[in-house]
C-alpha cells in the first residue's frame, strides 16, 4: 500500500498505512503525554491522556489507538484535547491517597499539565485504600498506587508470556493481582521485573539490595 | 483484548473446553460462592491462566455476592426507581436483616442488587431464587415466602399490518434468500432497506455486514447481542422468549449474507428464561432442517449456540460482549480493530442487536421498498418496538412507526399515566439517553428529532417519571448505576462517574461549573458510550430542572 500524507501541528509527513497518530507524532520529534502506553506493548487506549485534535472529528481522539488517515490534520495543542487530558490526570491524582513520587511517569505527566501532584483537586472523593503486598523477595506491590493502566498485565502477557498478573474488580474498584491474589511468590511469576519496569506510579517496584540493607 | 488469551481460548474451544466464565457460573450455582479451588478448576478446564480466571471472578455481578440458601435479588432499575423511589430496596434490606451484596451469617438468606429484571411493566420487581415476582405487595410476599411468577404482557402491534410481530414465521424470508438470492444480493437488499441498529447506536446493519463479508478470515461468526441491559427496556427479552424463531431466522440470514457458518446469542442472566427458551427453539429449528449442515436443503450450513452472561451492563458494548462470550472480563477494547475485522476467536464477526437481527426476516420477506414504507412519515425505515414502564395505564411492548409523536405513544398507545398522574419527564432509550421534560411531549419519536432534544431512540424503552419523582434523587440514581457498571478500563469513566455520583450523593450543594467540567471530561474523554453517554441525562436535568438539583448558588 502507498504511504499517506498527514499534517501534524502544521508539519507535513509521509507515513506508512497502519501508523498510529502517536507513532507519527513521535517520529516527527513531537510528543504527546501518555500513561497507559508502552511502546513494547499493543496500544491500550485506557488513560485518555494522549488526546489530540483532528480536523473534522466530532471531538478529540486518543493518539495511541487512532490510525493515521490520508490527508489527516492533527493538532497536538488542541485546547479541548488538552483540557480533557489534564482533567483526566487530575482525576487520577484524586484517587491516590498520597502524591506520586516525583520520578514517576505519573508525576512527570502531571507536571506537563501544570498540575500540582499534592495540591487540591476539583473533584475530591474516595481514594484507594492502602494495601501493601511485600511477600515476594524482590517485588513489592502497593495496591493504592495502582491506576489500572494495564501496563504490568500486558508486560507479563505480551512481553514475558507468563500471564501471572490480571486486572481485578471493575469501575472505581479496579486494581491488579498476581495469580489468585496470593502474591507474586505463589503465582507463576518468574521475577523478570518487566511489570515493575513499566509501572508509571511505583505501584509495583523492585526491592533493591540497597533498600534491603537499609531496612 | 489480549491476543494471546484469545488464541488460548480459541484452541481450547476447538477441543470442546468450556470457558472460564461458564465454569465459574456453575460453581456459583452449585455452592453459592467462588473459592480459589473453583478458580483453579476453571483455569484447568478452560485453559486460561489462573490470574486471568481470578480477574474474571472479580468482574461479574453474579460471581461477587455470596449466595445463601435463599438468594433474593432486588431490581434497582430505573422503572423500579420511578415506581417506589427505592422504597422497596430499603424495605427488603430492613425486613430481611441483610444488606445489599451480603449473606446472613447463618447462610439462610442473601440479598443482592440486580439491574434490571425486565419487569418494568409491573415494578417493583424482585427475583426470589428463580421466581421473578413484581408489582404491589411483592415485598410482603418475599417476606411471607409466597412469591409467584409475575405475568408478562403480550406484545401488540399498532401497525395496520404487523411486521415484526407478524406472528409465528414460516421461515419465508430465509426460504426466499437461500433459494432465489445470492448472498451478495441479500446483502444489497439489507443495505437498500437501510436497517439501522436497534441497540442504541443506530449504525447501518448492511455496512457492518459488508465489512465482515469483505474481511479475510478462515471462519466468520454472527453474534446476537441479547445483553439488553438498559434499565427500563424489555424488548429483546420479549423477542428472545416469545419470538425466538424470528431471531434464529435473522441470524441465519446474516450468516448467509456474510459467509458465516455459526452464530452465538449472548443472553442476560437477569432473564433466566431466555437461554432455555432459545435453546428449545434452536433444537426445533435443527429438527425442521432450518439449522444444521444444510439449511432448508441448500448447501449453506449454519448453527447457533446460546451463551448466558453473568451480570454486567457494559457487556452490551460489542467488544466487551465478545470478551464475555469468550469467558474473559467484560471490559471494552479500543477500536480498531473492529469486530468485523477481528472479533470472536480473532475471526471477522458481526455483532448485531437482537431486534436488529429480527428485522432481517422482515426485509427478506417483504423487500426493501415495502420495509421502507413501514414508517411512512419518517426517513427511518422499518418499524420499532417500544416498551413502557409501570407508571403507564397500559404498559407493555408495542410495535410502532418511527416518527410517531411521543404524545401519541404515551397517551393513545400506553393510555397515559395511571391514576391521572402527569408526566413530569420521560427517559427514552436507556440510561445513556437524555431526559425529555413533560412539556416537550410533542417531540416525534425518531433519531434526529430526539437527538435535537439531547435524547435518543436508543433501545426503545420509555420510562415515565410522574410528579412524585425528585430530580436530584433521579440524578443520584442514574449516576449510582453509571459508576457501579463502569467496566473500569478508561480513566474518565472509571474515576469520573464515581466523582459525579459523589457530588450528588453528598448532602451538599453541587457546584455547577465543576460538574459541567466533569461531564465534558466524561463525554469527550471516555473510551465507549457508557462514560460518554452517562452525562446526557444529567445534562437534561441541568437544562430542564436546575432548581431541583440542589446546585450551589
């Protein structure tokens, strides 16, 4: 199939059929913030933070799951798209009982939207209850920091092929579990660390030897 | 949807393995709760990894609430809310000394919420074991243990010559198709008839079929979406349980046009009779040579399997429905890929609503031109089934023409409200439909006219609220449903509907600018029509009844 001509923020580019808007934006050196996206995994479309404007579309679209079309005009600074994405990140901050650590992807994305990770939110409400699973020697799971982005589950499925993790619950109660929720150790987990590597909030972290000696 | 899990499921399905969801449902029926032993067993039988089985077991309503020796499910649908303002729910909790979702310590009784039982014509409704009772006195009968099956109204056509409700079909449409039409010709006929989807979105059925027909795949499937989860709607229930042959004929026609050799119907567990009645009808159709290796003696093969869901509103969305059919968590997947490209078991799949498929035999029987003429005053072709809630004098399912005035439907067809009450507002087409205030009752029942009022045809359920309904309570009721049914995949819906519900359920004034910013985030940010559509009725209430919502000054 022939390549397609698209325009992103006024810059024209040729892309191959099947290229997503997010891939095209990044190939042109631009960026759109994301939370549930990991280039090692299939796009998921859950976080709605990569919203962009597309000329003629009824509303903003998620760049990660939208394929480029010939003649498409994309605006990564579209005010409506930015407003929706910022509000969504604000909603995510409102569900966490503590501010995300400054080095996490969530905190970095929040800063790009000028959101104060420990400030007031417009829609305060119930937060995730604290629940720490530290039964595994190297992997710690802090459920209250989970934002259900699905990256750990997909890393385990698509990258490692181990299927030790799952999404659990539904709606606001959604979270993750290893195996039958008996912790990583009792599951089929092979301790590869792909889940901790991709986690954007430190809900799953690797317990380092250094941290162990500090304890 | 995980491609790896779908492939595992496809391989096990070909070996005759049950889905994990089916095994878990059986365990729940057998001993009233799901244990880790059950999960391991389900993983072993289905081939799904244990973690994935655990995820499934924490998703569906039917698998969550532990069941007592006597399991009572109280309907909290919108028609039941319109009837009692939830007084029946409170009364049952108090009298049974059991909270929603709980089981008494002695294991004798459990109480759960269910939305909705499809007895909106005689609300409030309660399911006691497998008996669905409804109407005045139902709470007392539950307490006295004297529940009985509530009667259901017979559907009525108000067309001069009934089309959908023409009576028991003689397979005329299917006979005509397999003996005189090439599959492409049938597809052209359905496209010419401009059959719009009856499940809510109104997407042209012919276009969907064409995508699937042209898609590459070693097999193709037809899926009937019988997950009529819209509270206040019992149209597909009536079609599946009273006119199952019409659905079977429609699915076979779809299979013929698309090149599919198998169909699946996903029924709701809230309608316990749908699956057995459809299975009986399918067996009858096989015996009559309508289904099987040679449909009506032709070289076209088609058969149908019935699968029951496990309690989830969002499973009515087509990608979530396919996940449920395969025994996975019923969460929504981003499209593309569309089911017509990559659906059940990764194969091209047509997902049509039950009523949409029931329209196909009518098209095949009478042809596109006569089908168009069924609604002469409307640009929309065909007829529509609508249903009314218990507030009306003659609630039931009716076949009507598109373009009929809402006033004519409410007053002439359904007889106005009982006891001379007045219509304060109508919710049409389900929980994602806007709310039409009583003073706009002269709006025609049609896609564009209702859309202009922020409303929709949707599924065709018409729920009237009389002057006793408190609009803030209605907003809270709707948002409780929205938040409880969010699949939890996309962030705006997962968190935003919870926040919207919290804003209304607190005893404090609602900040309108904050609410509107939240509604916009849901509308424009959500992945599917659940989060995108739940703001519609709230927008209507803000537009028409702001003084009742307790907004901050």
